[in-house]
C-alpha cells in the first residue's frame, strides 16, 4: 500500500508599494489576478482585517425595486420641485 502526501502551498510573492498620485498602488501578478477573478477595470471591495488588506471582486450589481423603495423614509424624502422659467431652448 502506498500513501501519497500532498503539500498545500500558499503562493507568496514579494511586491513593492509605489506612489500613484496622492495614493499608493501595488501591481497584482497576472496569475494571482486570474485566480482571484480580477480583471482590468473591475470593481473591488477593499477591507482591513487586523493588519491584512483584503481585496475581493464585487459581484454584479443587482437592483431590486422593493429593496430600493424600502430605503425611502420621511426623513430622506423631499417634496416636489417645480421647474424654473425657461433659460434656454426648452420646449415648456
């Protein structure tokens, strides 16, 4: 009988934080981005857990009318707004 052992390794790669405008930036290796489901211009959630920076891709935005309407309260609801007189080429 032969037993096989598999080591599960965590890929570690060193990077360098660089200044980008008033912010800091780090390059993400292609293999890491592919495995994490990241692509150019995709939206991400960035959070901190103790001293760890966590970057996760956002799922597709879903909008639910009932959910959006449930956020309307008397405190954040405004009244009607009447248009002012025409100032340009408006039809009214």
